[in-house]
C-alpha cells in the first residue's frame, strides 16, 4: 500500500509540475510586459509588416486629404510617403508607439478573457479574436509627413495645418486567436484565469514529491520517483512540440498585416516558450532515469 501511495504522490507531483510551468508561462504572457515585448517587439522592423501598414495608410490617405489637395494625391502620395516608409519603422518614436500598442492589447485581451470567465460566453469562437489597434503606430509613422505638409502647404487659403492630422488613420486589425472553429471560449478563459495561481501548482508538486519520498522506501521509492520523473518528461516533451511551437493557420481573407503578425509571433513565441520545456523535459527525464537505475541497483528487502 505504501508503494502505491508513493507512486500516486510522485505521479501527481510530476503532473502538477507541468501545470505549474504552463501556468507560469501563460501568466507571464497575460500579465507581464516583457514576454510580449520580447515576442513581438521587433515586428515593426519586419519589411512585410511595414509594407502592409504603409499600404493601409496610403489607401486611407487617398480618400481623406483635404479637398484642396486631392489634385496632388495621385502623383505625389508615393513620393511623399517614400522617405517616411524607409525610416518610419526604425526610429524610437515608432518603436515606443508599437510597445504601447502591445501592452494595451495584452491588458485588453486579458480583461476580455476574464470577462468571459466571469460572465459566461455565447460559445461563438470569434469571442477569442484579438483586436489590435495600430493607430498609435500610424500616428508616429506619419508625424514627420504631417509636420512637413503643415509647414509647406499652410499658406494655401483654406488649408488648416491641423487638418493634416487626418493623414494618421485609425487602423484596427482583427486577429483570429483561435483558428479551430470548435474552440471553446470559456475553456480558454478558465485556463487564463487559473494561470495566475501557478505558484499553487508548483507548491503542490513540491509537497507531493516530498510526501511520496517519505512514504516510499527501498526500491519502491526509487521506482516511484522514476514514474513521476518520466511522466513529467513525457508531458513536457509533448507540450514543447505542440503548445510550445504552435502552427498558426491563416484564415481565408485574413488581412496581410494580420498574416505577417501571425507568422512573426509563431517564430518568436516558439523561441521564447520552447527552451523552458526542453530544459524541464531533460531534467525530469534525467531524474527519472537515474531513479530507475538506482531502483534496479538497490537490493530487494527479504522478509
């Protein structure tokens, strides 16, 4: 009976340790600034993303300039925006604006999931969509252009320099966080809410591991440790190859900017999340194999 209890305790300890690490990573993503900054902070320097945002701005610009300047748009838009595009995504002003967008999106999405958990859900998977407001980036990107136009064309009768603020369009990109049409928003929200208690999972894992070691004895103790360690290693490896390295699908009709964001985040998220699971799996596997060898070498007790 003691052997069975020892195995159960150490098996649960291995599973809770996996839950603790998973909860820690998710809690960091939702409630800390640095992980999101590390994963997506360099996105404005991606050429595809810069071009996609620029296309949106130019398209909006064509229809929003003051009537007095509409004659200049067809031939001058590219010329006016070219120098801005070449440097807009590589200056501190735009990078600061992008960080503002990231942190605002992170806090908004966390609140969105917490609302679903507290108030329930309609079951519509689109409740999990992420709304990315790129307006601060648009404002920072077009600031030199707006200031230049204001200085150069403010002499034209009827043209108010402040009217050039419309060149900075409000850009919102919807990102489908769940491409699986069967995803349950409430399950996502429950996991997100539970992640903030990851420390309890880690503490429970430590307590159960200690209890399992105290209950077990002889070869049985070592085999119990081996069971818990190898189960934890297997689960960690599985998460490293699935949730730790997701493959985002581009839904039909997804905007180019959203597609670029998904591709970038897929690569950067894997580089951020996966190493911890490799280390966890290796350590757990080594502990499990060492315990198994120790169990085999430990003499059996004869009654």
